[in-house]
C-alpha cells in the first residue's frame, strides 16, 4: 500500500512539473488550448494565419501573418496583404492556404526556440515591451522528425487574456524580448 501511495505521489509530481511554470518560464499550452488562439496542430504540423485588425496602429508593415512548422522546415513565416493570394507548392502549403484567417489583435512578434534563436525577429520592438511567450511542443503534432519546441512571442492584449485557459494569469508569464544568442 505504501508503495502505491509513493508511486502516486511521484506520478503527480511528474505530471505537475510538466505543466508548472514559474515567472521566467514559457506558457506551455496543448493543442486544444492553442486552437482558440488561432494556432492549429495536426499530424501535418503547426499552422497559423491571422489578419491583425490593428496593424496600422501597431506600426506593422503587413496586416496578415501566417506561419507553418512541419517536417520540411523549422518554421516558415509569411507576411502578406489581405488582397494577396497565397500559393501552394505542396500538401502542407494547401493546409495553410485553406486555414481560416483569424482576426485577432494579438499575434506573434517573434518566433524561435527556447534557447533564444529567432526565426521571426522583430528588431524594432521597444526594449521595455513585454510579450507572452507561448511554447508549442511539436511532438504533439505526431510529426516523425520533430520533437522540438517552438516559442511564439505574442503581443499581449485583453482579447488574448480572455482566450487563455481558465486559471492562467497572463501577467505572470510576460517577459521582455529575449536577448540574441
């Protein structure tokens, strides 16, 4: 009986350590929690396509941003106008092209890995600007060759706060842009 209780305590500790974060960690969300944010995970990869309604006020060059992570590449980002037609080169591209365009006022300003290497880097961010780093475990997609983590640094807004899972305090996770390594 004591062995079973001991194993149960260890199991609960291991489970909670996977989801517990401190003020300096990333916010880890699963596929179901990412979907309301416009980030879709499936067996082909990670897909995101958004039109920012505040793009001019936010001093963005383009109103739309899409990204995809799959077996063929770490991450591909595409900035585009609402009038642009996205072209498909393969089946994965068609999944991105056919993904519904969300219209969230929060969107990635940086995309990279947990070690600070950025694939999408916004050099013009104010030094004191706080972002919400959301970690995406690519292993959840079931891609054979991807077991890494991609960190998407989102512009924090009230609408983002409302879409986060209950019990998550966005302010506890906000961080300045990571320093390049």
